């Protein structure tokens, strides 16, 4: 078994850590946004952004003039985090309250995607991640729009997941107390699409009906 780098091992509740690639990829594919943390001139930054995973890389995009993007494309170390909240865990004591969650932490460095065709493909992955199957429906991106956009990729070689599931774990002596305990499910889902003024007379496209 490969040795796990120390920075990928949680300092608390290490038993919740999971280094399986399928587990990590599933969490990344279920999440729409990540947070990228880094330091420049000894000042910390933490920026949320949309992303897509394809193969063993994570992709983001931004304006060529973005300070955030320009800092990352220099190859500075970053920590990327993703968290999905599944339920509030309500115990019989406040001490044992918790959350059921799925999370991923990635340590990586950006690689700038220079090839035009690869950039356009990565942008398609991000767009279809946010609004599934929408890329072919939309007005095609113009060449100058692609060139005004920077695409960065991040290796997933140093990634780990951490998860909690299940009911609260109360102290044995508390189990007979007349205090309710259990789960409060949390759910993020897509609602009914609402047209803007220019689209009222346009029928809802199939990809939005299916979303």
C-alpha cells in the first residue's frame, strides 16, 4: 500500500479519511463549486469558483485579467476544498451534535491550458457541469471569447476525501433520556427554471426539462 503524505492525513478523526479515487471523483462530480486557497506576499486568499473534473484533473476558468487567475497560473501551491452537506446530526447532548458530509481536499499547482482546442473543450466540461447538456444548445463561443478566458488544470494526485454518515453517537448513559435525537436531512436541488423577458415565448429546452 502506498504511503499517504502527512498533509493528507486528517489531524482529527482520521478514520473518516478515504483515499479511494472513485470516492474522491464521485464527490467532485456531485459538487458544483470548490474553494481555492493560496497565499501571495504572505497574505491569505480563499476564492470560491465553479469547476469540472475530467479524468485525473480539475479544471477552472476565469478572465485573463483576473488577479486570482494570474496568481494561480504562476504555479504557486494551492489547497482546493469541496464540501457537500447531507444532514444535521442532532444528538441528545450538544457535545455530540455533528454533520453528515462528504468532502475533498486537494493539494496541487495550476497548469495553464494553452492549446485552443483543449481550452474550448475544458470550457464545455464546466458549462455542462453547471447546466447539464447545454453546450450544444447555446450560441457557439466565439474565438475571441475563448482567447479572453484562461483555463487552469490541477492534478488530483494529492487528494483525499473525508466523510461522515449515520445517526448520532450519544453516550450510553444518555440513550434513555427523553430527548429527541436523529437526522435533519439537507438537500440542494435544481428548482423550476424561470424565463427572463426575452424567453417568455420560447419553449423550455429539453436539457432544462431534464435537469
